[in-house]
């Protein structure tokens, strides 16, 4: 009898333990991001406990830039993530990743800066089609321009030069990484520096003047939210689950800028080690338009939006000889990896809840 | 007698040649096996082609790169010329400063006392950490990049020259002094020649360091060069371009090291004490 009760106790304990274990066994989604606005949503969801009642467990890996993030994708180190337009395009082209959302419109935060005494500042709107671009073609000719080549800001520079009727042959393009570009420009190297946020905020704080940007020169630069091919095929429901969380964060960023600013500051300062002034945090929301679920679905399906934006970037790369004609054909064939199905499911899920 | 004597002389020579060929064949064989395994691993799908491309494709890309600029913006010759210029400028500057400094530190105690603390403090700092300061001090031209290479190449020059002169045979120094040579004369005529083999070892290490730092140096505002080519390959997710850049650095570095070894065998053998 005594034995029997002991066995019963052990069996009960085992059943309970298994129950607890099975309750805790959540599906893991490995998310990647950068020290950038588009990295905030997942980190916010983790830190604020948005997944407590959900059957998913998010792990977040921070990458300093797009290149190592894409390399990690190739090594199957993450499932979903947010990144800039160029790494997004490379992830689609080389590794078959899918573009499932636009994290934000980065066109205005890919910008060109000069020192306050630059002759470029004397004229504005030389080409009436681009009224916000500073300088006449003569002012730009022969200028030494510091830019991270093969990047979105290089695309913005190219569009600016085209708007002025110039090409890269009319100026001196110097390839340099972003952090070094700021240091070099601060020590009087170069005439124009091309930056992206948050480096742009450093430029602003130094008193440099913005003379153009992607938005001002008609170059649309969408931030990409991508999913690994295998993961999208094997776990579409998990992708939708995570995308729903991502869109929840984007919704809050659109509707509650002050509250979201507090979280962005925590993310930058506490997690990424970036100290930005309050004005820069504010600018992050002002300068980067964020799309709602409905806008996302429209952007991902309308032929003149996401696919046209990606084509613009791809055409620039093809023109530069950075991607081949075959690469371009692959991109066009896959509609630039755009897959609106996940966002549509998020839309349906939300409609059903209502 | 003469036939027997000749065959006795030829026997070791023949066995030396045979030994050399055996060694050579073994090296070629191991290289071919390595390339074959690499090719098979890629072709049989053990590793995704996006992570590693087969050597046959790397060779094709390498040949193409001799006359085509895309996707990294310059031909392989342009990249090699840019990197070789940079590596040689940094290396030569390191030799000009490092070798005399190491010799003087090894021979004159006051020089060692003065320089060593600073040298020991600077030595462990990785050259890449100097990039921001290099930009502030020297701008974004070849000077700053050569400075980064100089920092890497300078250390082995100093250390080997210092050790080389420290190992000078004390008997030779005493003999020179007994015959009335001044300290400077002893340094020039006994110390420096006896340090030559170690100096050359330092030069080879230094050249190696110059080439290994190339990628870091070309992180600094470069638009051509093998390090730049690797970075572009990375940005464009093109492992074939990365591997071509890496192999070219390896080949060019090995070629320069070979040239240095030949120079050493001519100079060091005639000056060894």
C-alpha cells in the first residue's frame, strides 16, 4: 500500500512536470535587427512582455550593419528581421528571402550634408522639379564627396546628381564607412558627406547643413522586413504571429510618438549603446514615415509602390555594374521577393478580432 | 678511378634532386586533394553555394576579373597595384624607422631606456584601432592607410633587429675593442652584420604583417585595392569575389616574401659573422 502511494506520487509528479514542460515549450522565432528605428519593434515586444500570453518565444540578435546580417541569414542564424534596402535586396537575390513588410520610409534619413560655408548653400531649387536640393551644377562639379558606396545613400547621391544634370564623373566620389565619414568630414576632409540616420543627427549637431536626401531627389528608400525562405515555407503561421507583433509596435510608433520615443531611447541607449539627444529621437519619428497594415498591404501589392521602389534601387545597382543582367532578371521574376500574403493574414486576423 | 669518384659525387646530388621532387610532388598532391575536397563539398551540396563557391568557379571569376571591373569597380590588376603600393609604402616606412631603432635599442642602453616604455605601450594596440586617429591626423589619402600598415609592420622590425644585435658574439666585440675600434665602429662593423639574419626574419614577419593588415587599412576610404574588393564582395553577398580577393592577397604576399627570401640569401650569406 505504502509502495503504491509512492508510485502514484511519482507518476503524478511526472505528469505534472511534463504538463509544465509542454506548457513552456513555445515556438522560437529568431529575430535580427540593427541599431536603428526598424530594430525597435521586436526588442520592445520582448522587453515589454508582449509574448507572455502567446505561444512564441522571441530571441533578438543585434547586427551592426546589413552585411553581417545577410551573412548570418546565409548561415541560417535568424528567421525574420528588419534591415536597409540594399541588404534586403541582397538577401532576396542571393538567398531567396521574402520581403513581407516595409519597416519605414528611409528616404529622408539618407541625406547629403555640407559645411555652413559651402558655396552649394547659396542656391536652392535649381531644378524646379526638385525644389529642396541645394546648389547649381557648377557648385557641385569637382566636389569631393564622402559616401559609403553600394548603399542607399549612394543611391540618394546618384539621384541628386541626376536631378542637377550631373553624373558621378563630374564629382570625386570617395568610398568611406559612415563613422569614418563623420570623423573625416569633421577634420575638413571632403566637400559633401552622405550619411544615414543616426549619423545624420551627428551632422546636424555639428552645424552641417542638409543639401539633399533621397526624398528630396525622388529616390524612394524603403526599409525591408524580411523572412528566411525556409522559415516562411515551414512556419507561415509563426511569421504572421511575429509580423502582427511587429505591426503592433509600428502602430504605436505612428500613433503615440512620445511614448514610443521613450522606448526608442531605451533601445538606443540601453541596448545598442547609442546616446542620441531628445531632438534626434523626435526626428526619428518625424523623418521616417511608418505604414499601417492597410498601407502595407497596398504598398506590397500596388505595382507602383514597393516593387517600383525596389526596382529603382536595383536599376541603380545594375547601372553601376554591381549586379548583373541575370541578377536583375531574377529580381524582376520574383517581383523583388515581395510577398504580401503574410501582411494580408495579419489584416484578416485583425479584422476577425474586431 | 675518375668514374668511381664522379658517381660517388653524383650520388648525393641525385638523391637531393629526388628528395626535392618527392617533397614538391607531395605538396602539389596535398593541394590537389584539398581543391578536390573543396569542389566535391560544394558540388555535392554539403555546403550551400551561397556560403562557399567551388574552386572551379573561383578560378573562372579570377580570370574574368583580370579584364572586367564589375561588380567591385576595378580590375584585379588595378586592385593588386593599389594594394601593392600601399603595402610597400607602409612596409618600407616600417623598415626605415624600425630596423635602425631596434638596432640602436639593442646596442645603446639609453636609447632602449628611452624608447622601450613607449614601444611596449603602443605594440599591443591593434592597428585597426588607430583608424579614427589616422583620419584626424593624416586625412583619408594613402598616408593614413600606409600609417595603419606601418604600425603593423613596424613592430617585428624593431623586435628582430633588437634581438639580432643583442645576440652578437661577445668574443667578436672584445676582439674589436682590443684592436682599438670605437663603440660606433664596433656597432657598425660587428653588431649590424651579425644581426642581419635576424633582421631579415623581422622583415619577412613585417611584410607578412603588412599584407594581413591590408584589409583593415583599406577600410579607410578606399575605392580600389584587394581589401576594398573583399569588402565590396561582402556588401554584394558575393563569396566568389571575397575568395578571389583573399587568394590574391595570399599569392601576392607569398610572392613578395619569396623575393625577400632571395634577397636575404644573397645579402645575409655574404655578411654573416
